[in-house]
C-alpha cells in the first residue's frame, strides 16, 4: 500500500498516442486522463483483491495481454466519465 498520494493526483495528463497493444484502438491512446490517486489509496485494497469492480476487471485483462508488472503501482483516474486503472509505466512513459 502506498502511504503518500501519487505525485500527479488531482491532475490531468495526456496519455501517449499508443498506450500499447492491449488497448482497443482509440480507447485510451492520446486521451486526457484525470488521475485521482493510487488505486490502493482510492479503494483501500490492491487491484488484485477488488471483486467485481469494472475498472479492476478491465485492468486485469489489459495487464495480462500487455504483460504489465503484477505490482500495485497502479493509478485510478477517469477519461470523461469512465474510470480506468493504469500502471504508472503507461502514464509516465
């Protein structure tokens, strides 16, 4: 669990033009992503322990397809009204 807010919490970042091969075309690439905070700070648990949450389920599939690290360096944020989890490597890279 993270004990401090993510450095970009509360800020909007532009995601890279291509977040990666696991992203459906146009879903996240180049979009504005408003970071709320680390997922474990928002939810109180690891994304792997979150049952039934659509953002966590979507992230689990993307993480498996893309081969993202299986750690908790995951932030929660929104693209428009929809919530997503992204690994920090996708946001900062």
